[in-house]
């Protein structure tokens, strides 16, 4: 019995198809590695943030607790450590440290998620609340009590051009809150602090963990930001 030296037509067709596939694969460009999104353009001005009176005062938003919550702190201080008061000893009757809660208007939050930048019209509200111990059934931690202060940061590149597009406002505290207030004077220390120690624009995004990730992805963290840097006494 003899075997033909000529392969069947089906075998030849399969071999030709395989060679063609290899050739196409060799010519195809290599797939580029995933890259971070390109920096987005500055987002358009938002409409649900800051509001002004006819005289230019900033209106305290009554519904800020319906805005987006971004972070809380407890007993935070930016003063140099050598100037801070010593922590109370265990069992001390000293008043507990203050809680701070930060909220931002919804449109600005969404714009930041899409660009890593804050649009004009952005308003942050810093709510300060008294820390309390042994409330109700709590025997070990601290809970939040009454409001002791409301502060705000506002972005308006044209209105506040002389202070880097941002302004900082205090609405008062435990003795009463103002319905509106003018920005702090440009000589106030808050302007220098926000300019020199913030991670994104003039905002402390380093304290907003989920938003810091967004800023890093879009490359909008300031090149001058140093997480190890501390406020120095002057």
C-alpha cells in the first residue's frame, strides 16, 4: 500500500490561513499601555454654589448639609507643633476637641470628578461642631454637638483675581450666624496658608481621600505640594 506525497487540499488551505494570520499579527501595531486621562479643560461655571448679595457679600447657604460631604476632621490645627497646647490627660475634664465637617456644592463635585479642577462658583462650607463625651450610651468615644462656627471658601476667578481667584469667609459661631458676610481681608493668614499648603488649587484636597485620587489621576496635584511640609512659625 502506498501513500501519496501530495497533501489533501483541505490541509493546504488550513496552512495558508495560518500563515496569513501570523503575517497580520506581525504587522499589527503593539497595543499601547493604559495611560492617565489627559488634563481636562477648566470646567464651566456652576450655578448651585456661591450666591452674592447686591453689595458683594457671600450668602450663607441654608441647605449646605444637602450638598456633598467630603471629609471630617477632629481637633485639627495647622499651628506649629511647638505652639500647640498639650493634649488633655486621660480622665481630664477639659473640653473635647472640635469636629470639622466639609461640604461642597453638587455641581462642583461632579465637575471635579470629571476634570480634577474646581469650576468658578464653587463653594466649600466648613462646619465646626463641639466635640462631646459620654452622650447617651457612649462611654468611650466622642460625638458631635452644637455648631460653634461656619466658614466658607469660594472660587470666583474674576471677582477675586487679586487673591488667586479664591476668598475665605466667616459667618460667625456659637453666639449667632450671619446670613451673609464679606470675605476676609487679603492680609488674613488664611490666604497664605491656602496658597502654600494645599494640594489642588487653593483647596486642601489632601484631606479629601477620594478626591485626592481623582486629582492624581488627572495630574492636577500642584507640583509644589509636599505632604511632608509643615506650617512654620513666623
